[in-house]
C-alpha cells in the first residue's frame, strides 16, 4: 500500500500508510482512549500478531508525524475483518474514520477478499450508526469463541 494524503482542509493533511515498528505505544494509547481495549486482550500482542503475517496489517493515519487513527485489517481468504478502528478524539468528525474504513476495504479488495466483517458491542450505538452510514448491514449471528491462551 502506498502512503497517500487524504483530501481534507489545507491546514489538515493526514496520510494513511502501514504501521511501523515505533508505532506500538501510540496505537495502544489511541485504542485505550477510544475504549477499544479489554483486560483479557493484550493490545501489544495484537499489534505484533497483525504485523507479523501476510494476511493482516495495521493501517494508520498520521498528521505531523503523530498517529491520529488506525484500523487493523485481516482475512482468512474468504472473509475480511476489521478491528481497532479508532480516531484520536481531537481529530474526530473530519472523515478519518471513513478514510480508514475505506483504506481497509481497498487492502482487502487488492487481495480479492469478497466480504468484510466487523464486530461492535451492542451498547455502542454511536459506532453502530457510523457503520450503518458507511453501508454496513447488521447480520443476525451468534458468535462463539474459545480462549486458546
């Protein structure tokens, strides 16, 4: 993926590209501020795992060398998933969430992944509304999980 500038106001020109080795602390802070972390998930381990394999990555929005947004994206060959879509509180409302979502979609399309999935906690009505505006539909499913750690 080529780093590129987003179409925004002249005084605000963030770029989106892949996370780099030195971004871990900034990503963890961003995800904590956005309320995305949980005690049972180690965000540093999630970052390392996503960056380690060919089927996942973390895309970041930067402005003046600071990480101001992120999205983790990966796939199993059939379904793509996005996680940790977050925008710094001081930069919300400028289209960065939309731009990061679309960058994740582009990353998946480049790999011929036909479907994009994501999970939102039921009580997170603001985020649910965001994804509905972005064309996502709620699909009634029961999700099972099993901890392997």
